[in-house]
């Protein structure tokens, strides 16, 4: 179970109101697609702002320390930041692909079995392409192959 701090942080990252379905509403209606488009665009914007912050931080903090240990520490810090930004760059690409799926009206169905992924799962992981059952099965298979 996530700690309260992690749960709060997760909500802050993409702070949104959970979608409230109306009675008889069709899955992935226009309103649902708009909801997920909004979540994804907000998430993408936050990631891009983080990239900008990193660039400015590295420009501001870049110094040629005379002490080799200080230089090594700074290089390690920059390396970690760049690795994190690289992961975020890949995530931005995945967000763009997901936004295209929404536009093509192919969003919200499992790539493996074709069933609805589910609104709550998509709110937790908007770029999900597998329903929880197929994802669980894939993780079990991955563990078996990795063993």
C-alpha cells in the first residue's frame, strides 16, 4: 500500500478530479477521451518543465572545481539528472503515442485481449496498454523467463 506521501505526490504530479461516469455512459465516450487528453497534456507539460529546470540547473551549477572529488561529485549529480531526464523523454514520447490513440479513438482497450482497460487503471497509469489481467500475466511470464 502506498504511503500517504507517495499517494499525495502521485496526485500532485497529474492533479485531476477522478472521472465520474454518468448512468448509461458508453465506455470511452467523448467526455472520457477529453478527460484523459487533459490528464496526459498536463503530465507532459510538467515533464517538459522539469526538463527545462534541469537544463537551467546544470547551466547555473556548472563549475570547474579545482578539487577532483568535487568535480566527480558534480559529474555524478549531472549524470543522475540526465538519466532521469532521458527516462522522462521516453515517457513524453509514450504520452504523445497515447494522445494519438485517443485521437484515433483506439484508446482504452487492452492490446492483448481487447477488453476495456478500465477508467481507474487508466487514471493511475494513463499510458497503460494492457488490462490488469494481461499485465499481471505478462509480469508473471517475465519473472519466469528472468529466473
